[in-house]
């Protein structure tokens, strides 16, 4: 922000990111990109809400700051209500992210991060179905993303012309889920019970061995006392 002020830059940027940690997915969003969770059965779930001036809570915040919404834009200029930069509208455009965290399961397949240039030209359902179609032809998610971006730029099957930036990232979640499960096997209830049972059995074995040693020692002591008595 300080650099933007020094250089007098009026530009802004949005951000959408996903973090997988300890079997949970967290999505943080500033702006109008969309994160989609795709499941193995082909169903999908939108993980975030766009920050647009017409969203009721965003409009209320803008108007409370003495701004206004005209033609779906802040003060008739900017179509996003949260972003980095945009110094000229900084009284109304905040850079506070909205975050969502949810646990991952074996049913979860892909995380799709798409900028507004993608999802304004294609519906989420179109993108999900196109990904499934292309996966039957290639196993490279990077190549699939490249093809969909090229289709978008060529307007092939698009809902409307693509007149904005196009960025598409497709992440396989299977490896993350597999890795988490195998690193945390002792955390499952069944294995915790087995571990507890094994620990109890181990303690019982140690106690049994200790008692055996004590008995052996006691027998040995009694034998020595008996020999001593006979010698006397």
C-alpha cells in the first residue's frame, strides 16, 4: 500500500487461495474469483461468495462509508467491493478476506480456483463437466486448465464474451487426503483402541515378567536360606 501511494498507482488486485493442512481445506477470498470443490461423484460445491457491490452486506457497508453503488459498481467505477490497492476508492474498498474451512474426505476430488474471466464466460457446472471430459483424455490437470483457458479465449461454448482476465488452477485433493490419513492413522478411533489395547497388553506382559522375576528371586532366597540352615 505504501509503495502504491509513493508511485501514485491507482491499480488494484484480488486474491483467492486455498490451503490444505491437517486434513482440512481453508479458502480465503478477496474479490470476485470463485473456489469450487469437486467431488468424485461429479457434484460440486461453491466455497466462497464474490465481493461485489450489489451483495446486500457489501452495499450496506459501502453506503455506511458515504459511498454509493451505480450500475453494479462502487461510485459507478469499480465492480469489486474488496481488493488490494484501488487507492482512489480506499474508503469503500477493503482488503479483509473472508475465510472458510472444512474437513476433507475421500469423496473430495478437486479444488478449482477460477478468476472472474473464467466463471463469467462459463458456468461452474460447465467447467466441472469439461474437466471430467478432458480427464478421460489426459491425466494432466495443468493441461486441462490450459485447454479450458484457451476455449474461454476463443469463446468456444461460452455463455458470454470473455472480457476479463482468465486464470484457472485445478488441484487434485486425493494425495493430500491420502497423505493425511497415513500420517495420522493412530488418530482413528479404531486404531486408538488397538493402540490402547496393545499398550495394556504390553504393561500386562511387563508386569507378568516382573512377577516371574520376583518369584524366581524368592525361590532362590528360600533355597539359600535352607542351605545355610543345613550347614549350621
